[in-house]
C-alpha cells in the first residue's frame, strides 16, 4: 500500500515526522522521503509499508503539520 503526504512550511513538526520515521522504519523499504536540493527537512513522504498508516503516533505527528496534503 502506498500513500503520499506532501508538507509545506511547518518545519518544526515536519522535522518531528522525519526523525520519527528514520528512527522507527527503514528508508527505501518502508518509506521514501523527498528532500529538495538545499532543504534541511523533507517536502514529502511516500509510505510503502501499510503498517505505517496504522501507527497512531506517526499519524498524529503528520496531522500536527499545519499544511500537509494527502
């Protein structure tokens, strides 16, 4: 199951999401982050592992990002 989340300018909360997925999941297996050149935080997150969508803490962190899009 794949799902994509795009983020805007809520850098503090985006960084929390980024750190959480890095600590709890494997990049390229469970997720792919989009980080544009010159950026410090991700612009988007592609979920490859459907179990991530059941992770309540992760979903709450994503929802706290003021301007995310599904």
